[in-house]
């Protein structure tokens, strides 16, 4: 019941269905399309920064396909177009970073699905996939 209520509140408040962010094995939280767009616009990191990461507080994975049926999906596409580096550069950076590569592998996330990444001031690294 609580979960259904949260979905309804998110739908009403943000005009979109929330997506599940896959953090640690024990922690999952919901995000909405506006949170994704804001993160992409403000916390975007480039491939060199991603390659150099040697620690993080938490690694989240957000599947952007969860938003495809949303009216605001075009805004995600626009935000992705403005990120520092392209998909191939981000994927190559992950391949070069054993810490991130191993964590994504452990979670069965294919590196070829990675489109970008963000890191906030609290040290939360978010990998966006399709």
C-alpha cells in the first residue's frame, strides 16, 4: 500500500512515473524525470573525471528506458546531448576504471548500455544506461 501511494504522489507531483534507482543491493529509491534532467545539467562529469574516480560513497544505476513513455523524455535527450563527452568515451573510461567496471559487472550492467554519469557533492556516482 505504501509503495502504491508513493507512486501516485510522484505521478501527481511530477507528472511522470518514477523509476527505480539501483544503488547498493539493499537500497533502492525512486527518482523522477526532473531529478534526472537536473542531475545531468548540474553534475555531469567527463570521461577523464570518470576514469580518475578512485572512490565513491554509493554507486547508483538509472535506466533511462524507464522514462521512454513519458512526455518529458525529449528533455532527457536534450540534456544528454549537452553532456561533456559522448557515450563511447564514457564507456571507454569505465573500462579503464577497475573499481567502477567491477561494480557494474557485479550488478550485471552491460558497459555498452552506459550513456553518461554524474557525481554529486556527497560523492554519489550515478551511471545512466539505456
